[in-house]
């Protein structure tokens, strides 16, 4: 009986601290400075770890490590030594295998394929998942890594799960209640308030630190926002600074519950799987949405899939055939604190969220780029790609 009372007291104290120190401040868009202090400590720790690694690793090993961040790890084999001149210059039939090996490597590890694998860091960030070549450096560094595991899994993970639970629950309940109201300016205002509040809470659940640039170019109602795509949390990153109408396929399970609740309060555009294949139907519904200048801007990711945030892939032209004003947005994550890239072919959504919630933090920059409209016969797709290839998007 006493143990049950103790457990209730512990849980109550935990929830009270989360509610007063994190949940309420994030709901109102203010910060008590806790995240800033956490980030300063984290930066100092990672800088110290980098110095320890540089001292403990020889330069030759560091260069080899930085050069082997691709899909294929190339080791200098005896055959390669022979080809480079360690044996006679006469051609032998066995040399065919060497050239075949090099040809397969070039096919497998081309520039496009590398965009679908996580970016390898030059310096270790105390997350073994982001450094394939990790090896023992020193006892002190290993102890710091072990302490980091305890902090991430025993403190940060429960805290983030609690915040995510509150954020998702408030989103479902809030949008369901607001959806019962008649269409009016009050309903629109309440819907945007619920979306902004819940997304801010969910970003806090990831220890998110976001820096927005050129806010004068933020997407306006009746327009189309196009952004590079790295992760499902891209939506949270952008919605923290403004509301959008989402476009996507209807899902089942928890995601389906969230979608059905959100569409009651906000004119999101959800499609059935059969409708997604009908290009003309999708274009028609999107044009009807942007024709109403009172509706939220549509958020579209023209790349069509998640890229590892090192570059921008070619945009699909469907997003630019709708018409209206296009608002390009560039998102750049800092992989030093956590890898936001979702490799859907390797990790399930649950596995991905677990990796995100056990990372140090999610740090990113968002650049709002100047809006553009269609100019005669000029392709808006090429215009959008040009914006991402120049200016702030060069940081990608």
C-alpha cells in the first residue's frame, strides 16, 4: 500500500513539473531558458568529446574514417596495390575482377543513392548509431558516453514520451471539439490556435531548437508552400511558426485517428489510396482549395520522398501545375545533435520515433524564400528548383 502511494506521489510530482516547467510555457510559445542551458551544456560536452577523439586518434585513422562515410567501405586490397604498380605492368586475366569490382562500386555508390542513407559525421557526437567506425578512445570518454545513455534513456525518453502524449491527446481532443463549431472566423482562429499549441508541445518533446529566417516571406493564405523533405517531423517544424493545410494519403491506426480529428477543424486535403492515383482529381481538389483565399496555405513536399538533408532532389512538377503563388521553404537540420532523416526502407515509424526521442536534440534552420508566380510558359518547377539551388538553400 505504501509503495502504491509512493508511486502515485512520484508520478504526480513528475506530471506537475512537466506541466509547469515545459508544457504550459511551450503552449504559450515562451521559454524559461531550460532548453538554452541544456543546449549550452550539450555543445560544450560535444566539443570536449571532439578534442578527446582528435588527441586519441592518429591523423591517418581520422582521414580514413572521414573518407569512408559512404555506402561502401573501400579497403586497399593486394589487387589494388598490384594495379597501382607494386607488380609488373603486364595485363593479367585476373585484373578483370578488379575492374568489375570498381564498376559495381560506381553503380551502387552513385550520388543519388547516397542521398537515401544517413549522413556520416566527421566527429562522433556520443551516439554510436551515427559513427560506424567508433572504437575505444579513452576510459573518460567511454564513461561520458555511458552517462549520456543513462540521461537519454532514463530521463529524456520518459520526458519526451510524456510531452508527446499530451501534445497528441490535446490535438485530437481540441480539433474534435473545435470541429463541432459552425464555420466562422472564431472557428478558424481556434483551429489555428490548437494546431500551433499542440505542434509546439510536440517540438518540445524532441528538444527542438528552430531558427527561422526571412519571416517576411512566410507563406500566406491561398498559396502553396513547397519544402525539401527529410522527415515526417518537417510538418511539426513548419507548423510551429504558422498553420498549413496538409496534403496526404488517408492512413489507419493512430495516424488515421489524428487525421480524422484534424480535418474536422481545418480544411486539410486527405486522399484515399485509389484517389492518389488519379492525378486530375488531386489537381482539381487542390485548385479548389487555393481558390479560396481565406483557407490556409497548402504544404507540399515535391521531392516525393525523404532525402538525407545533404542536398535537394528534383521536384515533381505536379505541385507547380496547380497555379497560385508558390512559397519556397528550405529546411536544414544539424546532424551533430541528432539525425532527423527517416530511412523508411530500413526503419519503421515506431523505430524511427524511438531513435529521434533518444537523440540529444533536433536543431534546424528554416529559410523562407521569396514567393514566386507563374510567368508565361516558364516552368514553375524549374523556378522552384533554382531557388533551392541558390541563396540560403546552398547550406543544404
